[in-house]
C-alpha cells in the first residue's frame, strides 16, 4: 500500500555507456510522469553484473549521465544521480538494491523503470517473483514484448520508438563514423 507521506521517487537505472537518444527519451518520459505528481527522478548507473561487463570507468559514466540530464527538460523536477550500485564491490542484483534503497530512504516510495522485455524474464532473477509482486514499475513498451501480467504494480510508459543502442554508438566510434544522430549534443561533446 502506498503511503501518501512518502516522496515518490522514480529510479531509472542502466549502463549509460554512453547514453543514447533512446536513454534521453526515457529520461524525458520519466520527468514528464514525475512533474505533475511532485515526484523526483533518480538515475542510477548500474554496477558490474554477472550477465554484463560495463567496461568503462565510473567517472566517465557519471559525466555521460550529467550531460544527458543537461540535455533534458527537467524543469520543476528534482533529478539526481545515485551511485549506490557503482560503489558495490560485488556483482549487482536488483533485489539487493531494492532492499538497500528501501532501508536507506524509508521516507520514499520508489517506482522502478524497466523494459517490457525485462519484466518477461524477471521471474528468473534473484527473488524475481517477489519483485513482480511488490515493485511499483514504469514499464517501457518494447516491440515484440509484453508487460508481464505478474507485474502487479506495473504501468506502461510510452516513448517514441528509437532503435539506437549504446553498443551501436560504441561500434560507430570505433569505426570512425559520425554518431551525432544517435546521442544528445552534450553527450556528443564528451565522446567526440
């Protein structure tokens, strides 16, 4: 049950290596959702995971995120970067982060951002059934994926369909291609 005295806080996590126009669109959608609700948006760069190696130093990723925030219209919405997962020395599991944030910030009601594809596999994550049952979620609609009906507190978050990925940006940079159509201006200034 939601407590009306708690500040709603949207947690948008990811590798952001580097953030693309798709990341920016998601952030903007989170801000637009938060603005009329008086909610805050916290971006949380993911730490090392058992299924994914990030491969870039934390300070660089934080600079990318700051640049993306500057390229977003956050007027009226408090927007922060939370380094909880970056500071971990072990592989990151979503369930552990949920527990840590709930304990550290009892005055907040967290809403987590996931892609529909993530909700489809969430039952297989550490304590995934609990996550599906209990987490308040904003779920990004994805082509050929459905929001898991077991996600009891999920709401759809619609963004423009963008197929750009960080992998595509990194590959383009490695090949010397122009990536200006894939990232926001301030992010481009950091990676150019």
